C-alpha cells in the first residue's frame, strides 16, 4: 500500500471519504516524513504536531466538507494564523508574534475541512533575503524563493500541498527548482486579507502541489470556491520565449524544446505585442514603489533589523517619483489589454519557468526574470515538473493562460504534464 504521505491531496481525501484512511493517519505519515528529512531540507519554521493531530482528529469526526477534507497543508510564513506564530521571515517579528486571526485563505481552507500542518519558511518579507531551506534534490543548491519552504516541503513529500505567494517569481520559480507543480492563478482569485503585503498591484496567492489537479483544487479551497476536478484537455499551444530569453540557460532551453514536442506545438515562436516589451520596466517601478510604502513602519522604526537587501528595495522605492509610478501602472494596463489578443489562435503559452537549474549556494534564490512579466500582467501561470537539467537537478516549464482562463489553463496543463514527464 502506498504510504499516506505519498498520496496526492485529492487521492488522500478520496481515501478518507471511503474509510480507507483517516486524516490523523495521513498527518502522522507527513510528520514522520518531516522527522526523517527535516535536517536535510529545513522546510518548516513552525510545527506543532499535537495541534495538527488534534485538528486531524476533529476532521475525522466530521462529515466531509469538500473534496480536500482531511488533507494537511503548509502555510507560508507571511500568512497569518491564529494558533501559531507568524514571523514574515524577519527578525523584527519574534516567535511571540501571534495574530488573533487566520488570514482569509487559511480560514477558507479550514472551512473546506483541511488541516494546517505548520508554517513553511519564507524569505524575508517574501523578497530577496533567503531563509534556511535547502533544495531537496541537492542541499548545496537554493530551493528558490520566496516560497522556498512550501516548494521544498511539497517536492520532498512532506506535505501534499502548501501555500505560495508571488510578487515576481515566488511560486513558479521555486517549483521549477525543487520539482513541484506551482500554480499562480489570475490576480485576485485568492483573497489576501491577512497576507503580509509587498505590492497591492502584484501580490498573488497560489499553490504548491505534486499534481495539476491538486494545485487547482487547493486554490479553489483558498478562494472559497467549491472544489471541483480538472478534466485534462488537449489545447493549442505556442512557444513564447518571453523578454527574459537572454537569461535562459541550456537546461531550460532543452526543457522548452521537450515541452514543444510533447505539446505538438508548431516550430515557430510567438512574439508578444507592444507594449509588453515595457512590462519588465514597469515591474521595476511598481514593486519597489509599493513595497517601500507597505513596509513603512518596519523601515521607519526597525530598519537596523532589516537585511541590506530589503533596505535596498525600500530605499529604491522611496526614490521613485509618483509620476513614474503612474506611468508603470499605465503600461501594465495597456499591456494587459494587448496580451488578451494573443489568445485568438492559441490557448496556452509554453515559456521558461526559470533560467535553468537551481543555482549552487543558499545565499541567492535565483533570478525571477522568466516570471515577472506574467505576474505584472496578472495572468495565470503553472510550473510543470518532470524534466532534469545537465547536472540532474529539476527543471520545469511554465504554461501561461489568459486572464480569468484558469480552468482552461489547468485542463491544458493536466493534459501536457504526463506527456512531459514521460
């Protein structure tokens, strides 16, 4: 029999509904896996085994609330939880910082009958300064960021699903580096109340999982949407190198070619319409401008406890004038309208998920250049794992859909993923 922690989230929940498994046994299996692997991966910043098991036993006494009832989840530590500390990856917030509430996505996943297993490691304020997590495929390499604990924990079979957030490339890139499915839905799909904000224009709550269906179901649970299934469906794919192609290494280029062949996409590449070529410049303005204002209290009162990297982001943002910020917002809106026209003859774009394999070393989480344009456009993106690079580390590919077309993107991804992995 498959060990419970190896089951997909939806399969585990189905087994719980059928009486072949309990939430308590599933949580016990995850905790046992964490005990074996924690020293090598360090995906968790806070675990309370007794509390997780008590919540699981409560779920076992209830009628199933959703298709994910009884399944444990990891919560990125920039997301508030009423029953455990939230540190935002910063020394400013001590282990005594315990919000009196659950963030909206946590409250909603609990309402769907899921179990909070613990808090996963995040980079400082979900930006550049890394946490303690290591890549489960090779601990000498970064797991990416900022959702590093969520990506590593899911990829290492420590938890079926975990929350990630993305302001630049913080779901898609670490999923690629660690070998997980990372799904960033359309901007605004999952409510952000109680999620530490960095950019009101860009921040997006997403999911880490091991299957496309799990990634989509988990986002639905966090959005308060009835949890449904993903029906795999062949789509019209087109390769799109994106403006980041100059940073792409051979491993990602080879992954793109493998995906193109598996998707039966044409040999040509799609060129994005203007003003999409100015979106990266707009992101360079929007993210630091808004971060500087959303971290105003921390910078004003506790800046010495901020890393140099975070202080640099804030000070860059404080140096951007308001007219330049309004220009960037205008570029974003114009590019979003132009991007919609791409989907007349295509359903999903194949584009790099990251420049290549995870870089060696833990001091840098890797470049988000392959992701920033899609985050700024607010469109749904998903990382598909299953390929490896020249040194044997995971390399994913990214699929991109139209704004609001999350269900279509998930259906296309569910069709392509087994072909890609094969």
